[in-house]
C-alpha cells in the first residue's frame, strides 16, 4: 500500500521503521474510507503512529490547510 505522504518512507526508515505493521496499515485503509477506528494494543506496538499517519495524510492531501 502506498502511504501517499511525500518523504514519509525515508523518515520512517531513519526512525528504524522499515515497514508499517498490520495495525498501522489497517488504520490508513479504514480512515481512507472514512470509517472509524478503535485500536487496542500493547505498549510499544505502534498505536501512536497508527493514529498520526491518517492525520499526516490529511494534511498532505490538503496542503496543510487544516480542518
């Protein structure tokens, strides 16, 4: 799946995140379809990134114009 956020793959690589996990990918896919998402997972599993990726995608798509 393409993330659709310019430069994000190199940023994630620099943070030692070689690929998105299933939870992060599902979060992007669900929000792309305007679905709600509830994520329950252990500490350190990537929930924060799963939350932030759709937000970053939105700002990337709107040119940073906000809500």
